[in-house]
């Protein structure tokens, strides 16, 4: 499986999750994205593992974020690379 995240807070949590999975023998790749709204399609095709789940960890709303950018690029590719993409992010404004 592959995790894509960004920023110090979410990236740290993603690394901790991959380490916890490793103790159960589950290998996870962690990718730190430098941009939220730009993805090089060629890089993406080489970065994700065909047939493996892809998890995008957002630090804000799921709609309009990095996950949607990646999903749009994956859909534009000729061959389906990912068996399933899951985007974790906010869907509503949290109570303050």
C-alpha cells in the first residue's frame, strides 16, 4: 500500500501509521508531497504500485484537496494503476 501526505503534522502521523503496520508485517510506502495542487502524471505513474491501495491523508477538506488532484490524474491515465484510492480528510466544519 502507499500513503501520500504532506506537511509536518500529517506526514509525521503517516510515518507512525506505516511503522505500526510494519510491526504486523504490512509494508507501506510513504510519499511526502511538496505541492497540494500539482502532480506530475509521469511521476505518479511510477510512484504508485499497480494493484495496491492508495491512501491520501489530508490536513483539511477532502473535497478540492490533494486526494482529488491525485484521483483526477489517475483517472486520466490509460491503465488503471490503483485498485482502490481512499482519501482521509474533513467533510464538515468541526465544532470549536
